[in-house]
């Protein structure tokens, strides 16, 4: 099983990671999302593409934006949405992940949206569904450990395409805690797949993982140097919940060196956009004057996220084994 994401026809069966996805599929998702953006402006914000389908949201980690936008997206596709309360489920009594999946599959689940603290958990579920011959059930990775957050990567690409049109002449900087960030990994894979000629990673040595150069990324430990002439800045929060040991002196010291201030933003191109996957820590990685300023597209990212997640789910629902 070389790529559990694709069925025998090369169609998307599960969305687990952007790494290894053909450029044609990434563009198909972005193009499909374009057709859904206008639904938010209608009086009746629904289309019948997943009527009668059951989508189970399995969030083993806390989430606000991701879980809510997946729920809204599924409901706008007319699916039945079940939010499993993990703390009150049998998983809290020791039931294994795959036993939970088997029991929910027996309730005629059509799709699982999974967020899990362990890298690879969505892969494990997808492989289990393939092994147990359930090609009609699809898995969407809503974030697994430090590994991947593919729908965030896709909505980030949609946002960049919306404001910049062409990926092939951009310089994109990803700033902050790249070591612990599944969003950074998904963004890097998406940007390189779509032909962005220069991707930069900016942060302290302690938060830059090894191997970035093999991914085609230029690394900078000096914020001012790294921001010169960039078209897109993607800010990341410090993932304190995933840090072990003293990787940074203090949040205040971090802001002095790596916080995005109006002065630092001025080093980028005049029409540069500022993005953030959220949640934001104002005064730690980003100044409020920038977060609320005219170059920030942070709230449009959230809006576009609904259309992108609608696109992913509708494409999966239409592709059987």
C-alpha cells in the first residue's frame, strides 16, 4: 500500500497529508473550494452533495476553529454530523482507537474527521478501513501530533492564491516554532508542490528542525534578514504544550527577536500579506497593530477554511474505492 490516500483509480480516498499528493489533486481541491465560497453569502447556506451521509468528528485534542469549521462545512453539504465527546466516550475507559472506529463504522459512518496527539493515528485508521474492506468510509486528518494538518495547509494555499494569484513568482516566509508545527510541514509540502520558488523558515536554532534544506527551504535565524522582500508571511504560535525543556528564555525575549511588528513587516514587499493559523498569541509572535492591520488576512483564512473543508469532504464522498 504505497499511498493509502489514493484509490486504485488515483482518486482521493482519504486526506492524510499533503506530502506526496499530486499537484493536480491539490489544484482540484482549491478549484472546488472556489465554487463553494459564495455559499456563505446565500440565504440558504446549503447544498445537497452529502445528504444522507454521516460525518463523525473525532477530536482527541482540543480545537475551536478546526472542529467548528469542519462541522459547519459538513452541515452546509447537508451531511449528518456527530461530534463525539472523547472525554465521555468509551475511549476514556480504555477502548482502543481501532475498536472505537469499528463500533462507529457499525453505526454506518461515512467519514471520520480525526484530530489526535499521536502522529500517524489517521494513517492507522485509514489502513484499518482498507484492510477491513470498507472503501466507502473516508478519513480526513484534522491534525496529528507534529506530523501534518493538511486542510490547514490547503486553506493557506487557497488564501495565498486568492490574494497573489500565481504561486510561481512568490517568496514565502514561515516564522516561529517550526519544530513543533504540523501546519508548517503541511504548508512547506503544499508550497513546493505548487511551485513556489523560495520558501523561507525563520526562527531560533532551537525551533528549527533539521532537514529543512532537503525540503527546499532556506533557513534564517535573523528575523530582519529573513523578511526582506517576501510576498507572504505565515506566523506560527509557540507550541508550549509540545515543548519539553527550556527552548526559549521567555515570551518577552522571543517577541524582541521574532515578533512581527510594523517595523519588521515594512521589510517585506509593500503588498505582502500576513497569515496565522491561530490561535494567536498577541505580543508574543505578533503585534496587535499587525494582526489588526490592513495587510493581515487572518480572518479571511478562517472563512476560506469552510469552503476548503467542504471541497475536501465532497470530493472524498464522491470517490469510492
